[in-house]
C-alpha cells in the first residue's frame, strides 16, 4: 500500500509518499481501507517532534479518518467486513490502509460522506467535550471563541449555537470572520485590530462573557480572560499561536473565574462510554442538519504535505481533507 511516511522529526516537507507493507491484523483491531482522512493541528506538530506523543519511526501521521472495514480481529465485537466507519487512530491516517483498535472506531451514518466522516470526530468531539462536559455551557450564556474559523473553533461556533449560547467569534481576518458568520456566529471580533475587552463588554451589556474557548494561546489569552464576567469559565484548548501564555492568577481570584483544561484524547481513553455518547449526539445533530462539517480545502494523498502546510500556515478555515481513495464511498 501507499502511505505518507515520517522517518525522522523535521519540517513538514520531509514527509514522503512511499510503498510500505500492508498492516497485519491483531486480534484487538480492525483494518480499514481509508476513503478520506482530515488534517488536524496535531498532525503538523507530531511530525516535527513538537507533540506530546512521539511515536517510534517510521510512522504515518493522520489522526482521524473514514473508510470501510476490510478485516476484523477475533476479539472485536460490533463490527464486520464492509462496515463504513469513522476512526481515530491518532497516527496512520494518511495511508491507504490503517489498523485501529476496535475501541477507536465508530459507525459512519449512511447520510454522511467519507469526507464529512473524516472531519467529524476530533474537532467536534473536542469542542462538544469542552463546552458540554467541562464548561457546562448553558442556554442564554455568552461564549467567546478564539481562533473561531479554525477546525476546533468552527465546531465550537456550531455547537455553541446548538446549545443555545450567544457566540462571539474572534479571528484575524475579514474573510475568516465572514466564514464564522456563515456558521452562525452572532458577533464578530477581529482580535488583531479590535479591542477584545471593549467588544465583549458591549456585546454583554457590561457583564462580560460566560465562557472563553481558547484554542490559540499567545497574546490573545489574557485579554480574553479579562473579558470573562463573574464566575466565567476559561477553557484551555490549545496553543496554535505557538506560545503558552502565563496568566496572572489574580484574574481568577477577581470575579471567581475558573481556568479549565481540556484534553479530549485523554478523556476518550478514560471515558470511552462518554465518548460514544458524544459521537451519537454529534451524529444525531448531523442527521437533523443542525451541524455540517465545512470542508474548505481538499488534497489527494500525493499532496498531503501541502495539506498539512496549508493548515500549519494559518490558511485553513473549517476542515482540510485528504482524499486517500475517492472510490471508497
Ligand atoms: N485540548 C484538546 O483536546 C485539543 C484537541 C484538538 C486540538 N487541540 C488544539 O487546538 C488548537 C487548534 O487546532 P485546530 O485543529 O483548530 O487548528 P487550526 O484549524 O489550524 O486553527 C487554529 C487557529 O488558530 C489561529 N492562529 C493564531 N495564530 C496562529 C499561528 N501562529 N499559526 C496557526 N494558527 C494560528 C488561526 O486563526 P486566526 O488566523 O484567525 O488567528 C487558526 O484558525 C491546536 O493547538 C491543537 O493542538 C486541542
């Protein structure tokens, strides 16, 4: 089979398309013929050695995908050859075949395309876990999303609206803000040119927002923390800007704000039941047309480097998908 291979940590463009042996089935796993895989920020980090997980070489990046099961291990229950599925192997997605533990596979609803399935689990899963399980976002509350046009940010806008919140979307360009508006954001904020605290104050009649969803970090986090009202919750989701901010803790003391960490991948491992429930919720919302992954850029397997670079260079909006085998539908 063909796969994108990382043989040493380094720049994204050192990844190569290679002929590699097919995976050999383990009893706890399934083998999936991959239709599409989507790009996520951790894919850019993992090949550079900048991610918390450092797999042994050689490995293929690719955190999440959709495809059709071609082999089922003896210990795997609930799946059969021919099933259309979504999977979150963590690595290995940018390849024609991938072997995944049965616990990390979920049925793909017939109404969902391979591209949409590949774009569902990680970003929507993270944002649903953050907003519902961690922040306990309530109907009528105000949610400020930083990096709102990116993968997890766009999902947070859609889910925030489904959960009945007023959503303030913060991003760096007019084009990105238009994208957020089309996803349902109520208020748009350019965090490179507008005064964040003033915009949030006006939007909340001086009260401050209830929840901040921060997938960006860097210079954006502290003003966002300051824009939170009484007992506001600050969700630490990621540091796409590269810098991990150091927030003065008096900002938590004043107004009794909470700083809450979000680590979806670890939560999925610790709470597989909760993860399945969230995936079922997401599938239900997709079927009722309440949400729909927006795929703004598509690449083929040979151009996976360009796909990952597209996201890493701050150009992506919504999801970037690599169509591995378009015949698999
Ligand atoms: N905690 C978890 O469980 C979890 C799960 C998934 C992802 N994450 C993390 O969440 C973050 C976002 O992931 P994503 O997949 O949504 O990425 P993405 O699609 O690339 O979005 C990131 C956003 O960050 C903003 N940004 C600001 N400075 C940037 C810079 N220097 N380089 C790149 N982007 C920059 C960009 O928007 P503007 O141009 O508008 O600023 C961009 O839209 C990453 O740090 C990722 O590791 C965490």
